[in-house]
């Protein structure tokens, strides 16, 4: 019996374009295929909502309810049977009205629960098509990609990011409202908290990157050997000075930048003023100088190293969601990643318009191929578990 977490049944009701949909699987790799607009990505999004406030689409919760749905919210839901720690748990995700918005509600085995309880034994990592163009995207997109990997194995990292952002926004609000020295003592407190949490965030990124870099040397020859680093002032300072000194530097710069930050409405020095730098080690050339196809392979190389790291730390609570990222990629690279996912027994949900390419994967018999176009939609009175 595997100890890896996996979804054995997924049931959607009145979720986006799915009036009713039930998918069953006990395999490691699930390939959901079908024509454009059939709702493949919506399936992955519904799973991602268990580990993220707004899911992989970063959507408003009102958007996930089927557009023509007029019934009671109890008839909306994401229900699944989750195999974890050797037993089955019934997980139900629903919505409730919260003023003019929606809020999520969770039940575990029929009992109302907090999402923090679910995160103790379930973590989700996803890749969406835009991540394939990581090196052409913004520094924020690259940071988010890195933080998503770290957060999928470290719950505290995600909480620190949220807390840091809360203090950052609160500081900017005070600076814009009070353009004098009357709030200096309160700003000192907020900036001290920002610096304390920001240093921990930077250090977590630095340690994770160090671990990932170690795994590039041990990968298959087909994958490029990369070297990853962060470019921010705080990241550079942490390489040369103790964390306590860097924290003081952080506070000092926040104080110096108060007027500038007040005028721009942005934090011009901090944990998020950094970028992910990726270099092909053999050629010592930055990733953004290569072709689009080569860049996609480099992103996969990072994911491959992440998989190696998961194996090293024996992390079994993770589910992968890969949304249409294998399109137009060479089969040898697809094979490498899927083989590693399968060997690690990480359940992986993949979407693609086509399914013929999976026949060329060495272990295709172990892949559950689900044609979304063949599923029949019907209304049932299946409430939240």
C-alpha cells in the first residue's frame, strides 16, 4: 500500500461548465483530454482550490459557479475521496455567501473543518501554460513559481508570504495617509516585523535553491545543467553577512525609503525586490538568451530537480497538476518527467487536447486516459460530503 496521497474519486457539481462530472482513478498518472472548451483546466482548478485561496486561475470565487446555475448553493460542490495515510477521507468543498462575495467552506468526513487541517496531509503543485514561458515573464511570475515549489512542501512559507504582504500594504497605507512624522513609532513596529519575516522568506528561498542546484548534476544527460540564484540586494547581503545584520540593513532601508515609497505607492526595497536568475552552467549563458523551445526544457529541468528533492526528503503529501504544458515538447523530455513522477508514485493530473502521444510513453499502460468529451453530464442531488 502506498503512503502517497492520491485522489481516487473526484465529483464536480455546477462547477463552471460542469453540471455534473465524476472521475474515478487509482493510478499515478491521469491524462484528461478533449477538445478546447470542454473544461479540462476547470477540473485541475477545482483540485487546486483545496490548497489555494483562489486556485491556479487566481479567479474570483463567484466565477467558479456555473453561469446558468440558479439553485441553492448546496447544489454546488467539489467532492473527492482522498487516500491519505493509508485510509480514505471524504473531502467536500463548497461555497457560502459572504456579504456580496463568496467564501469557501470545507468538510472532512462530513465534519466542518478549517483548511489548515487539510494542509497537514495534502499539498498541491501546479504548472500552467504561462509557466513554460517563465524566462520571458516578469520577475514576479518567476518569484511566484519559486515560492509555489517551496510552499508546496513548507506550509509556513506560504503563511509568511501572506503576513509579509499584509504588513507591506499596511505600511504603504500609513505612508500615503500620513505624510509627516506623526506615525513614526507605528511605522518602526511594522517595518521591524516586515524585516524579520522578509529575512526568513529570503533565507528559505536561498536554502531551497541551494538544494535544487545540487540535483542538477545528477540528472539525465538530456536535461540541461542549470545554476539558479536570486538577484536582490537582500539575497546578496545574506551571502556575505549574518542574518541579524541583514535584518538591520532591511529596517534602515525601509526608513530611508519612506518618502519615496509614499510617492510611488510601492515598497522599493524588500523581500520581493528580487528576481530568479537561471544560467546554463556549461555555457554560462542566461536562460532568457535561448530559444523558446529550449527555455521550456529548462523549466522542466527545474521541475525535474524539484522531483529529485522531493525524493530525497521523502515527501509524499503532494499532488501534481500539469495543465497543457507538454504540447509541442519532444517526447524524450516528457518521458523523463513522467517517469520520475511515476517512480515517486506522485499522483499527477495532466490535461491536453490530444492523447495519442501518451501511447509513446514507456509506461502508458499505467496511465488513466479520460476523454472528457465522452463523459455524460446529469443533475444529481449530491450535496457536500
